[in-house]
């Protein structure tokens, strides 16, 4: 019985995690933009037949953006719960978390340019 209880709890943890991802995409406009960018990056990777190393770079970039967006959203929700009225420190916490997403997005864009840039450049007629 203990083993079944343990497995049930593990399965529930996945349910909660997927619920969290659904909340992220449903409530955050930027998460939907990240979803589109993720799909475009994957389609571009398939079309350009990028190498396994390039897939790793693109995959890490995608994961980095999604993780920072999820953490940013969590921080925003928590700050709003703890400090419903505007507070300078609450605003700073939210701004720093948003800044982390910006850093991840810019870094991912740079990786995308390094991976896809030469492939796109090769398509340009000379």
C-alpha cells in the first residue's frame, strides 16, 4: 500500500506541474510569445537540419527562457499576494525578475543568430 501511495503522489506532482504550465501560458502574454518563438525555433531547426550540438544550444536557450519566465511569473504572483498595494520593494522584485527574463531572451536570440544566421545567409543570392 505504501508503494501505491508513493506512486499516486508522484503522479499528482506531475498534474500540479502541468497545471502550473497551463496557468503560465493562459495568464502571461509573454509566455505565449515564447511559445511561438519555441515553435519557430524547432521548425527552423528541422528545416535547416541543424547538428546535434546546435540542437543542444537551441534546446538550452529555449529551456532557459521558459524557466526564467516561469520563475518571473511565480515571483509576480507571490509579490501580488504579499503586497497587494504598490510598494517600492515589491516593484523592484518584479522588475528584477522581469530583467532576468530579458537577459535569457537576449541570450537566446544571440544563440539563434549564431546557429541560424549562417544558414539563412547561405540562402541569400549573391
